[in-house]
C-alpha cells in the first residue's frame, strides 16, 4: 500500500504541474487499480467509483 500511496502522490503532483498529461496518468492508474479491487469482490462500490473517475479524468 505504501507504493500505491507514493504513486498516487506522484500522480497528484504531475496533475498539479501539467493537468493535460496528469489526467491521462491518473485515468490509467485508476483503470489498473479497479480490476484489482474487483478481484476480491468486496469493494465493488469503490471499483465503480474509480472507473467513473477514470473516465471523467480523460
């Protein structure tokens, strides 16, 4: 989880500096995280939220 946190902080800094590129990075990261959450089938609500945010970040 610490690595995920570091990646999310780095993505946030990239969005702060360059929003055009950062949106794609955040969208890709959320698209990668969503299937991982769905595999356990205990975080379906979070998975749907992440996918919606990923689509809207583009």
